[in-house]
C-alpha cells in the first residue's frame, strides 16, 4: 500500500496554513484489542481553501472530524488553528454533522440564531443576522417554519446556516449530504460552492462520495482503510467558480477515475475485512 | 370551512358522539332491566341529580378543594419529580442504585399507606396532597429520565461545538428534547395523584369531592354519587387541558 507525499494545489501553495493537522493518531480499546483508527495523519488547509477528505467506510474519517472539531481527546499529535492548539471545541471551527442536527423545537430563524443567542447578542440583532444567513443558504420564506415542515436537504441547509452564523474561520463538514439523494446532493453542492465563493470560507469536508469531493474541493485527501492513513493528496485543478455542470466534463471524469483507482483498493480491503470479521463471529 | 378545521372537528365530534352513544346504550340497558338499576343509576337520573348536588351539597366549594389539592400535588410533582429525575439522570451511580426501586414504587398501592400519612400530617389537606404526590412521583421521575436519555448525541455535539456550558447544554438542549416525554410523565403523575387524592378524601372522609362521594354513597344516593364522580372527571379534564396549553406554549412545535 503506497502512502504518497502531500501535494498542495498551486493556488494555496503560498498561503500559511489556517488549519494544521500534525502527526495525529488515535487508538481505541475494543473487545478485540487496541484498534488504531487514525495513524500519523498530517496535512494542512490554507485560508479560503476547500479540502475534501475521502475514504472507505470505517477508515477513521469521523474520528478525524471529531478530533479536529475538538469533540474527541486522548489522541497523539497536534491540531492547530491559526497557530493555536485545539483543545476542545474551538470558536474558529464550525461543525456541520452528518446526522439531522437541527433543533426540532426551534423555527428556522431560531435555529440559525442559536449561536448568536449563546454569544449574548440582542434579539433584534441576532434575528437580523440570522436572516442574512437564511438568505445565503436560499431559505428565505421559510424563516418561521419548524424543521419537521422542511425536507431533508432544507434541514441540512439550516444546519449549515446555523454554523455559518457563528462565523467560524473553518467550516468542518462530516458527510453533510450523506442522507440525501444524488440530485439534491449535487444541487446542495452548488449551494456550498456559492457560499464558499461569497464568504471565501475555508472548508474541510469529510465524505465517502467521490463526485462530491471532486465537485467541491481544491484538494482531495484519500485515506487508507484501517488504520486511517493519508494515502494520496490529489490537487483538483478545475476552474472556479464551479457548478454541478462540471460533473459532465472530461477533466472531472479523469479526477473521479484517479481517486476511485486509489479508493477501490481500500474499499475492497474494507469489504474483505468486514466479511472475515463476520465469519469469525459466526464460527 | 377549511380542510384543517374540518379535520380538527371530526375527532371532536366522534369523541362526543361515542360518549353520547355509550350513555344512551346504558340508559336503554338499565331501562330494559339488563343492568340492575339499584346498582347503576340511569344516566337520565344522574343528569337530574346535578342540580341537587350543586345546590345542596356545596359542589363548587368541594370542587375547588379537590382542584386545589390536585394543583398542589401537581406543583410538587413538577418540582420534585422532574428535579429527582434530572438528578438521577446526571448521577449514574444514583440512577443504577435506585431506578429499579422507583419503578417498583410505581406499581405499589401507595394509597394503603394512608394511616402512616395520617400519623405524620394529621387528618388534613396535607395528608391528601402528600398521598397524591407520592402516588404520582415515580411516573414523573421515570419519564424525566427517559426523556433526557433520549436526547440524540448529535444535538449534544452541536451544543458542544458551540462551546455551551453544562448548564446551557441542559437548558438549551437536554430539557427541550425531553419536554414531550416529561409532559407525558406529568400527565400520568397527575392521573395517579388525582385517583389517590379522591381516594384518600373518601377513605378519611375529609376534604372535597371524595368526601362528598363517600357521604352520598353512604346515603345510598346513587344518582348523586355518580353526579359527584362526573365533577372528579371535570377536575381531570381541566388539568389535562391546562397542561396541554402549557406544553404548547413551552414547545410550539410539539
């Protein structure tokens, strides 16, 4: 299994990293012994850059997400944001989760205004600010609806708007469109691209979807299957601003094929490993 | 009429219709002698007794006494039931040590402990309130724990990602999530409390509607007895209505 050197896309090469993941490893105690989820991972993300982390199921992507977000401790190595070491949740990192995470008892506006309420902003000011982010994710007209009255894609946009309202330096997303159908996923990808372009937002996306990774990212970090290591960093040299129309281009197909080439080996290994585990549990 | 108003009216009409149908069936069964009229009075006799019990048996006063006792028991349930539930949820050792006992207490016939409560609180409203409170307590505690435990981890992680303090996590995330289940517990607690309140009023011949039911039953005034029971149901309906309003106010999305 080849572990490649980190290549950096030309447009970020000169910028100092905003996020630095430095030799991070995480082990878990399991009934079958110690399991290494993340193994000596190092990479960085420059300001305004969009990095996608892709890997097969069970490769430690979500563990990495929780470490960077400060929700998981007891790991080796270091995570820094603008030079400051991350110890616990950090105001500079806004997290968007894979699962449905809107507060069902709050309206869209109340959900989006949540971080501003925590920050102690006056009500009128935070509602005004929330409206701005609701507009940004294209949900104007739904301000007073409850999440139960919205579609899955709309709820995920509420979650993104809520995170953006806290004005994080880094938007950290863990398969935010994982539960959505392919068409909605592509269209929401467009929305994320639009937002990133408007806000010059630094983004780190954890995903298992190659199309999504290539559509959105400046670089794609491919992880190995268990233990999760950096296998290859693929710079995506596609023009910006992008939209979902790019998926039909030859260059897009080339990147998808290249990443699938790397990922296929890992995904197959993961599948074999799962089958072996199931068989050993049966016998 | 809008489709929504129609859909609200249909269950209401069906509910009232079923009640009236049941009353008519009883009336007929008693009139034809299939149910002994000396044990169960005819609904028309019960309806006829309303005016008499209201004017001659101080129903409004007794109704208010029972309602006041139920209100006190409810307030104590909200304060201590939810409080203990939160404590047991947060301190796992305490929960592991006591949850089974609390569950066992829920099915225990606590009304039989009334002599003990008489010794402690005397023949007074306090005994009745405390009996109601004790009967409803396990349901509120258990449902509070259940509600808090059902908080999805991702919502807690959202709170943590916004750097919420433990107190903020509780009030902004755990409590709103648990609220519907806590209200179920409160309603169950109120049912147990009201049953015990009226039961103890009946047993110790003191207080509001329970004492009146005792008096009327001893006089073998069956229509009056059933008319008084209807007022107990009215107390229950009012409390359910109020808790429903409170829940909608606290959690409009429910």
